[in-house]
C-alpha cells in the first residue's frame, strides 16, 4: 500500500531549504527507472559517485518539488554536468550538495501548507521556486528535459537504513555503460565502483 508525504530537506547550515512530495514505496525491480513512480537509487558513474549523490526522484518533477530558500537560486553554488544539461546545486555557505535539476527555475506564489496537504492551507501564498522543462533540450526519452533529483541524505525525518532494509534502493550501472545500451539495475548491492 502506498502513501504520499511531504518531506523537508536542507543543507547542513539551513541556508538551503526545500520540500519534496514522495509516494512510497518507490518503484522497484530492474525496469523501475521506466516507471512513473518515485525512484530512489545510487549510480556508480564518476559524477554521482564523487559527489556522494543519493538520488531521490519524485513522480511529478514540476509539482512535487519546491525550493523555499534561498530567495533566488542564483545564490546557490552550481556544478554543470553532462554538457550543461544538468545542474548540481550546493550551499555556498556549508558546501552540502542538496539536489540536481535539468530544467529552468520559475518563481511562483504558492500556499505551501495547502500544497503539503494541510487542511485548506492558510490562504497566504509564499514565493517559492519550481522547475520547468528545458523545451529546446531533449532528455533520454526524447521529450523536453525535466529532471529533479534530491540528495536523499539531505531529507529530514527519513530513516535511510530502513529504506535499505526494505530493498527500496536501486543501484545503477552507468560507469561501464556505452551509448544506448540498456541500463542495468539491481537492488541487492552496488555495481563495481559504486557504494551502499
């Protein structure tokens, strides 16, 4: 049985704050990356491995992730990867890597309490940042690129050991993968060069 909950996330010093809506359990199995579902995984590519990225991707890239702080994403540090298509953000104050996006930022007014499932909200919209697709850049599926992946270690109130025991963490083989070869995925243990 699945359940949806909003999780708060932040860097170590609290300068970066975001919220993420997750439906758990996540998609499981070797083709989980093809499903429209929450995905939790570790990739063994050199970028993800060296950044210590523990991917947690929501179902709806636009609606399930909001940046609360800082007031402007330009205040974040960023490392561009994969030809500049994906931006990996970190706090400039404490250097914690919080999330990556493939898309553009758009500021909106949002009743955050209502968005998080609160009873009716308070009717007071706050300025938040969401992401929208890069219309002129295509993702692996041929559609406009729109990617959000938070670093699961920056989520509050999550028991990552429990996720591991439940077999919810997938491990990707991207280090040796060539071109359009199918992605290898397993839940038992990381591929060579990866980590638990």
